[in-house]
C-alpha cells in the first residue's frame, strides 16, 4: 500500500488527528521525536495566546505494538484543551487575506466561523504528527530533513543556499541543535536582535510579519520520483505539499527564481565522477543549483526547497471589511493570533517535505517490513555502483 495520510479535527474541536497509511511493519517509531517536533511547532518568538493554552502531545491510537509499527494505519491524536467549537463566537466580519469571505461565499453561510475552523493553522499540528512519523522512518534509513528560517519581514538572517545550507549538509544534527537553541529558527544568532525588534515593532502596531524558510534533505539516493507523468514528478509533489500549508505564497527549488536571470552555463550543474567510496550516488556535481532535482527525480545531491510565507491575516489593528450578515462596512474581526509564526512554520514545512520523501522512497523500495525496505534500498544503491567501471 502506498504511503498516505489524512487529518481530522477543527481548531476548537475536541481533538486533532492524523492517520498515516502504508508505514511498513517493524519500524521503531520515535514518539519522543514526534512530540519534540510538536513542541517546536508551538514555539518561536512572536507566537500568540493559543500556545499558552495547548500543550501538544501525541498519543498513538492504532498501528503500534510495543513501540513498533505493525503495518496497519498509524493513528495519532492530540486532545485540544480549547474545544469550544459550539460556543465560539460568530465571526461575520470577514478578515482580508483569510479564507473567511471566499469560504462563506462557497458554502452559502453568513458566519465565517463555519469555514475558518478547518482552515486554521491549528490543522498543521496533524501534519506535523504525520510528517514527524515519516521523519522517524527516514532517519532509520539515514536520511535527514531540516528546515531553517532565512528571513522574517525585511530582516535577512541567511541567503538562499548560504552558510546555513552548508551547515545542514555537513552536519545535520549540529545544525538542528543550533537552530533549536534560538527563538527564530535560524542557525546564526547574529541576526537575533534585529529579528526581535522587527517582530516587536509589528506587534506594537497591531500588525504581522511573514518570512522565508529553506528546507534541506540530506543523503537521498538518486532516482526518487518519476519523470514519466506530470502528477508524479517530485518537484510538483513537493510544491503542492508546501503550498498547501496555511499562508504560503511561493515555492522555489534550488536556485529557484534566480535561474530565470542567468544563462544556462551559470545554472546547470556539471557532472563529475564521485570519489570512492561513492555513498549513495556514483556521480557528483560541481554545484547544486538544481536543488537535488532534475526532471522531477532526485539526482543524489541534497534536496533544497524554499517556501515564502505571507504575514498572518488576523491583525490586531484590523483592516476595513464587510459584515457578511448585514452587508455593511465594518472592521475585520480579531481572533487570538500570532504576530509572527515563521519559526513554527519552518517545522511544518520540514514535516511536509518528509511526508513526500517518505512516499517517494517507499514507492522506490516497496516492502511490507522495514527489513525488506532496507534490503531493497541497499540492493538499489549497490546497483548504482555498476554505473562506474
């Protein structure tokens, strides 16, 4: 069965649920890792009041026996402390930038509460559960996925594929520790003061800030994804996964938009024989402008994605809008919200990428058990060495 997942639950519902289908038998699922990722999703400077209410912790309802996956659907649940969905106030004053107006027009309601509950970023807690479970699987196979913040507002902490990218590739564990030691999801503390000042300034003005996140995956074998069909190309699947995260407005792979401004000779990555031992790829690149993907297939270089997050739509100094219950001008509603959630969104993006990569890896290896997956992956990597005389 192909790996897939579903999510359930509303922002103010009784629980948030993620079910992952297709995990092989015999994986020692790291629930501690999943809960640490959930904690990071709630952290970061600029978060709002909801994080003081909820303390997210995942519980497995199915799919585990004595800590090992058993091949059946893995169901993980977080119980919401704030579960007042029936008592939450109506919200007719739709917020510009949120799904409120488009949603009520779509379903025919005059109360945005009917559509915003599922559209809330609270839903990403379920994606983090599913994605962290996929990360647990990938890590057993030697693959690391790590995200970091490049910028918040107009404050730049690192350049695309800059020093932080190099640190992630060279030592993912150390890079993750450096990121987790701060409040902003960056690797370099040198920009902390400027980032804090920018967020504080936005908060004082009743405003919000977005930013840019880069995700790097290390030690992927070449050949994941599919060049034959438009809907199975890995870059397309990654784009869909990242763009479906609330507030994301653009995705780049590798050099991304910069490739449109360069000649081909300054974009495409020269191929060289990899020095033995080859690792997982028999050939190497002189650069990684492609971001580890060519033709919708991994090429053995680190995978690099960037996602651009807009400022959160709920403003404490609200914009003009309409009251859809009366049709009259009004000020947009205010909900308990964040000034900046970019560091938290980095964890969501990390988990979203992990889901797609775990799917692609299991498509390549097959296998009902982890032992079989490992044998198949080892056999495939061994076959790649035949490309080197």
